[in-house]
């Protein structure tokens, strides 16, 4: 989302008066539109490969100085990577009339990509039915803090659910999410 909104602001054609940058939220997707299609000579295939032509150099430079842009041409690839990592479909990039739209789908379309440590945690919880942070830490050979971070990540992905009486419950355990 962040990358899509920043790209919309940096690449908008502000000469098109009355054409705002628009963020539309639907049940199954979010659409970010900005006025101004791709610059002449630039294709959708090229932007997916990281080719970029900056329309608004001053805005781009300010965003770069603020740390909102890391390097030119990396935003599209970062958006795709973040969606795939979260188990969502890749964003849809399209030219609509004289504008550009990024559609990010909000429902998981595929299984999220899991790191080796996350797979080990999932296998362990599947085997023992429920596990505490300290049990997971021992199983994966990491600190309880690392285990808690990984467990929270798996909860955010909707793969595990915490079972506890309160957010600070020392007896909190994690179970597989029911799909």
C-alpha cells in the first residue's frame, strides 16, 4: 500500500487538473489511481522489470531525501514481493484512459511463502496441537523473543491463532488456524 501511494504521488501528471489521486477500498481489493499514464516509450513489462522514468523530479528527490523512496525503479518489484510474501495475488498494474491504476487484492489467493524457520514452527504446532512461546523457542533453537516474533508473523498471516485470557497472559499458547 505504502509503495503504491508513494508511486502515485511521485508519478502523477499534475498538469491534468481535476484528476485527483484516488484510493478506493472495496471488500476484496484496494485500487490506487493517479492521473497520467506511463511516460511515452515505457511499457508495463518494463516497469515490472524495474525500468523507471521519473515524471516529477523535485517530488522524487524530496521523497528520496525523506527516506520514502529507496532507489528508482524498485517500488513495483517491492509491491509484488510484499503481496507474494503475504500469500496474496500479485498486484494488477494497468493504464486506464489517461491514468494509471494499481489494484491490490486483499484476500489470500495462494498459500503465503514461508521461511524455513516458519515451516519448522508450523510443523511443530501441527504435531503437538498447541505450543507456548518457550516450547517453540526450544524446538527451533532460538531465543523466546525470536520465537515470539515468528509466532506473531504466523498469526498475522492467519496461519496460527493465539489462545490466552489476555494479551499478556504468560500461559498463552498457539494453535493452527481453522481454515
